[in-house]
C-alpha cells in the first residue's frame, strides 16, 4: 500500500478465544436456492420445533488483533464473516468461548441508529450522538462528514429523507459518519464495495489514518482488490471455521484456488 502504516503493532485490542456462535432461525428454507441461503443450509441442523433451525454460524474461531492492524475477512456467502463482526461488536452472544475487547468496537458504526424517515442531516446528528460524540463535536464535523460522503455533489440530498437515497448513497453516508470519529476497533462490512473509485480511495486513506491513530480495523468484503489495498493480514472463514490466518496475499491466493475448485 502507498500510505504509511504503523511500523510496529501495539497491544491486543480484540482476542477471540475458541468462539462458537449459534442462533435460531424460523422457516425451513426452500430447495434449489443458491447463494447465501444454500451456504446457510449447509451449516444448519433441524431442531425438534417444527419450522425452526439452529445455525452454528461460527465454530471455534481463535485470533488476536492488535492496535495498528487492518484485518480483512473473506469467505463464501454464509461463511460467518458478518456474524463474527457482530459478535465482536457485542451484538451477538457467544455460545462457547469468549471475546475480549479493548474499548468499545463500532460496527460501521451506526446502522441501527439511522432512520429512513429522517433527513440525511438529522441522521448525521443522530449517528454522531450514537457513537458518543457531543452535539458540539457533531456540529464541528458536520461539513466534513457530508463532503466526505459525496452525496451532495449533484443535488441537496442531505436535506431529503434517507428513504430517497440509493443503497450506495446510504452506505457512503454511514461510512462517513463512522469515519468521523477515532475508534479503538472499527468493524466495516462491505462499505468499500460502494461508491466510485474516488470514494473507495478516500475510504482507504481514512482507514490508514485510523490505524496510524492506534486503532484496529476489520474489513469484510467480497472484493479481493479492496482487501489487498487495505489490509496486510486476512482471516479466511469457510462454513463457520477459520481456514487460514496470515498475510493477505497468501490467504487470498489460497482462497482463490479454493473457489476455482468448487
């Protein structure tokens, strides 16, 4: 990567110790469906309750993340990547094992807080407050957040309800709000897959800034290019298990060989 990153890694920020995550879902599913549904059905087992399935989504995952790292998460649909991020953020409990974190992880950072019926302007304030900013801090950073998102470049979308935004615009605004604050641990799920090349470049630059400020970044993406440009270390999850943990180039090469054989 072109941007400077910390030469030495700091203390642990996230420790996952033999983590298992199990949850229940309603519905028996349907035959012949592909993608995430098919992958999910491979790792579920029918319970006694009719129409209820138990998903063993993450199986015995162990790793240590340190300050200054940007860590990619890759794997097939339904492999447990997003589930693991939610558990690190404290949004899902572990069935077995423990997750220890330094500070409060932020899952890009404010999806649950943003409201479609409110304007983008109101959501910037709401999202900033949800991340622990004061109203004064939100006011000070408001223009930078809107400019970074790029949603106002053609029209005054910031004054419109978020339900009028495209999915890409919404994702860019969420990332812009989350990136306005320094984080001990920032968890990003597919954010860099949205927007044009310029926005992706700005996002990667901001991630490097967060790392230089002693934070840790996790990035889930189906874009191997984004992972390569952003992360030096990558975790490969498959069917809920950790298949590989190592330098990004090596892990992605192994994953691409695996997908060719499927």
